[in-house]
């Protein structure tokens, strides 16, 4: 197993350039202005963009992109619950209360114009905006409180259950499952994999842009 961190970083930079050209079009008929964050400290706290409005104030946006699945229109998105760093357990970004994120921009269906080469431009892309507070409230209403999610995370690691793991709180076909990437990723993340249609229909967010 190897980490794709540096390769993904290069892809993220390329993708960020394209996204910056789309955002003015996405928000041109709204009261919002988008500003990319360059401060590393803020980025580590889950802020890639500032979505500013004189009326509604400022939202902190964390861009999450499915860069491991180019040319694939997945109906789901993985929300990180935990991972390992040098074999030490770390809290994932979904439950990490030090993060400032108020909105996730989930970037899916990323299709370069040529193969998997993002430097050639994009043929397709989809951006779904999800409010973090609404998502956590929706999960809590399903019985997946912060405490319950941590307990399930601990149980999965203890039992060494690899791959897809259905849970009673969610309809596996329509809502979501857990997924433990024990064998194919060095960081061995445990993710809550949720259906995008479920999140949108539950009013946790909406599709912002589709190319």
C-alpha cells in the first residue's frame, strides 16, 4: 500500500484552478462572492473558500473532491470518521470539532477532456453543496449521534471488518453504509458513505453546478 498524498495534491491544485473559473458563474445571480483561502492554518481547519455576503455574512467552505474516481459518476460521497497516521488513530474531518467548516462542496463526476489528465481541461464536473450542521443534525435524527458514530468506528476497528458495512440506522440501498479501507489504503480510513440524492432530498444541501 502507498499513499497518494502528493499525487492528489497536484490534482487538487489543477482542479482548484478550474473551480475558480466556475465559481463566478455559479454565484453571479446571487449576493455571494467567493474568495479562495491561501492561509495554511485556515486550510488545515477545513476552510478552502470564503463565501461572503453582506446580507448573510460569511460561510467557511471545505472543498472535497473525488479525485480517486476520475471519469466515474458515483452516486455517493465518503465522509471521513477516522484514519491512522503512523498507526496512531486520528479523528476524521466530519467529526473533528476543531474544523471551522460550515459548508462542504462535494465535487464529483470529475471527467477530464483527455483520459485522466486534468491538465487538458474538464469535460464534466458536478458540485453539491452540503451544510455541515444540517448533515450532522440529519445523522443525529437517524440515531447517528457523535457518540454513536465514534462507538461504531471503534467497533469496526476492533473487529477488523474490511469493506462495506451496513448499519441499522441507515437504509443501505437508499441512504448509506460504513466503509473500512483497511487493505487498500495506508491511512486505513473509516468513512460514512452516503447517497448524494438522500442528502439533497433530506434538505441538507443542493446541487450547485453540473457541467
